[in-house]
């Protein structure tokens, strides 16, 4: 039996970053029975200035995530979050960069997502800048011109893909990012992904059990 695991994500959502240990674990799933499908939810669909009070909310969430998952949040990230006079987040560019790889390979798309998250949450880079994204793609071994062509096409398709992501959330009564939805034989079931943060192996085991029913 083949199944799809749908992840509605945003590259600038810290709780989506917190899914990294689970997504790494999912790569070890044997065979090709479980296919990962990424869907861009767009937390910041337009360039959005991050107010100081919301930065405090982010810092609090980041500390919880670090304690829960062991993931790193770099000094460069916190320096930018704490001191940038103007801090703007825009989900569309990094989401399009991820989705530009989805047609080629869900594995490549996931690698790009993880690379963007590391650049943002550890290195403190502005991953809303297409030039930064192109540099990251090059470091992964992709040709810059080819990436930019695919990125441009993905930006055009992004509104429709985001709409599909929100339709998927609506169908499964899911809320927010991340959302994890398992599809087996066309049937969709929202997953309680909270376990993925603290025990990714057990989360994957629960998904495997559902696939074997």
C-alpha cells in the first residue's frame, strides 16, 4: 500500500522548523510506500514588518522549541531578531524556492526547506531575499540559472498552491502550520503531530500502524 503524508508548512514558522527531527526520521522509511507532499501555507503572504511585541512572542516560542526538540537557534538569528530596526518577513520567496524542487523530487524539496530553515534560524540570513535563496541552491549543487527559472515558475504557481493547501486544511478540519495529514487510498486523516516534536520515531510508528490497518 502506498500512502501520502501531506505537510502544510511555512519556512518562517518556528514550529515547522520543530518538525525537522520527524522529517529526518521519515526519510528512513523503507521502500517507496510513504510519499511526502509539501504544501505552502504562507504565514506571511505579503512582506510583513515584525513588531517588537511579536518578536518577544517568537523568542518565547523559540526557547520552547529548543528545549523540546534540541534544535539549534543561532546567535546570528537572535541578534537579527533582537536588534534589527526593521524586520520584515515574507513567506512567498522561500516557499517558492522549496516548491520549485517539489516537481523534481520531494526529497530535494525537503532538503531545500531544511537548508532555508538552517539559514534563517541558525545563520540569521534574510531568506526572503531571492539572491540568498539562489546562493543556498548553488551550495546544494544546483545551477543558479536553472534554479532561478524554476523559482520564477513556482512564484507564479504559488497562489494556487497556497489555496490548495488551505483547502486541504479545511477538508480535514486542520488548523495552522504545521499540519500533518495522512492520505491512504484517497482518504485523508489529520494527524496529532505534537508527538513529532518530542518523539519522532513514535510518531512515524503511529503512521505506519495506520497504513497497515
